[in-house]
């Protein structure tokens, strides 16, 4: 029975001598087996592949397993008086290993039935950082994933859900689950501090709103959701503030998130072959290096075609909402109902600089995409680089002034 994890051996007598342990753990392979006629525990590290042996039969004082689900446990020995602290282990493998050690302590295991202890191989004691699986046969069903993984690629395994064992890999920074059959993403995925998340060629129908307000909003830089079944992205998608590269090609998106322009670090955006008819107003705030919107059925903008969502006079709620946003009064569910906080967070900005929340006039105007990106893939086969972008006006007066300026520009 073997277990790969981080190990720290602590002398129990150090506190009585007023000393502290250095607190340094090493990657190691632990084995329960026979050494001669005895049942022993062998700990092998990269520096000491031959390892250190500890007798197990009637020699374990106590097991500490409060955090076994997190891959942590401690084995306290009688002789020598040490604590063997285990961490960063696969929880299921750790449970099996502790069971084997407990049986050896009780003398329930037959030494002849166990393999002889021997030095560990180099590949066993060296932390595994990367793992690539590209077939169903190679996918681990019984053994767990190495807890030291930082990059994991799982392709062509017909996964319909994200494996819970993957969600337990706290050190994971790059996760590639492309070419599978995923339909949804678990909220627990947001507990990982991923830098890259690649999910192209799946069957995703939604990207959870909760993922946008998780650990991912401070770490995720590269997100690939291309070739899925997405029809919309959540409103809070713009809270993924570290995004630099976003791929949304070959989906069914009818619109982009309203405040896409808040993705200040975004440099590469690809949303080709979707169902986009118009771009959000905040799109003008982007500063990209490359933009690809080819193959979308963009409408021909006409400033005379507009939708009016104004009430005369403005409601008290609208007036108050505008004042709260313009004066930057702190918001929070402890002060306002949640739905009001949500509305205020997604307020619109008029051409005059004023804010409008639920009362506004909306129209679309044409914008040259080179204004927001250094390099632009042609929007259509005709060589165009322009696309319609929404505009909002806080009042009828602002809209009329905009129309007058359009008329004057056309006259000139």
C-alpha cells in the first residue's frame, strides 16, 4: 500500500525542550509493507530514496483524522516518539492508507501477504505538476489525481460532469476539460484559483453567475468557452476582472454582457459565429489587441429606430436611484433590497454623462471596431469593420440633441 503526499516528521519531545520544529514538509512516498518479519512504514523522499522505516505493530499511539477530507492526517508513534504529519494527499487514497496502517498496528495483516519494502522510484518522490489524459482508457477510475497537480488536461473522455476529485486539487492553476460532454459547471469550481480554464467543444448551456463572484474573479486570465451551446452570459460576468483572453466562438449568444467594457485587462476577444445583432454600450470602453466578431448577423443601425423606456414625470425610485449612483453612495443588502442593489450596479450612462437606471431611450449607432482594437478580423465577407453599438439617453432632451447633431453631420 503506497501513498504520495507531503510529509513532515515532528519530534514529540521538542516542545518540552523549548524548541520548535522547522515546519518544512517534503514530498514523499509512504509504503506499508514487510521488512523481514515485521510490518513497517517506509517514508521515501527525493533526498532519501532508500527511506526511513518505522515499526507499526502495536506502535501507533493515535491517529488524528479531523481533516482527512482535506487530505491531511497525523500518525503518532510510540517509539520513536514522533508525529508523522501528512498533507496534500488524495482524500480517498489517504483513507485507504490509514486503514492499512491501522490493521498493521493491530497485527491483523499477514506480513507474507504484503510486498517487501524497497526504495522509491524517482518519478514517485518528485512532485507531479502536469497531467494529460486524452482517452477514456487513461482516465483514472480507482486511483486519484496527484494532489501536487498545477496543470490538468482531460480530453475525449466523454465527461458529463466535472469530477469531484478534480475540484479537490487546490493547487490547480490550469484546467483543460475540452472535447467532452459537459452541460453545466459546479459552483465548487469557483473555489479553485485557476489562471486558465479551457472548456471548448462541450455542451455547456450556461456559465454560472456564482462563478463570476468566486475566487475566479481575482485569478482567471484565460477563458475558452468556444463551441458550446451558450445563449447568454451572466450579468456579473464583468466581475472577472483579471480576464485577458476570452474565446466565445461558435455558440448561440444573442448578446454580450451589458458591462463588457468593465473588463479593463481584456486584450483578446473572439466571439465569431454567434447570433449577435448589436453590441452593448460599454463595448466602447474596451482596449483590445485583437477582436474577432466574424459571422454574426449584425443589424444595420438607424438612429431613428429607438425604444423608449421613459416615464413622465420620472418615478421617485428612478430619481433616487440616479442620485445614489451619481453621488456614489455606498450600496449593500444591509441598506437596500438585493434586487435594487442589482439594478444600481448595472445602471446606464447617457451621452451627457448622467446616469439612468430603468428610464431611458435606447438606440444603436455604427462604430468602427478599430476604435477599440488594434487588430480586427473582418465582420463579414464584404470587408466591413463596423458593427452596431447601443446608446442610451437619460431624457428626451438628450436624445433630441443627439439627433440634431446627426442631422447636422449628414448635411455637412
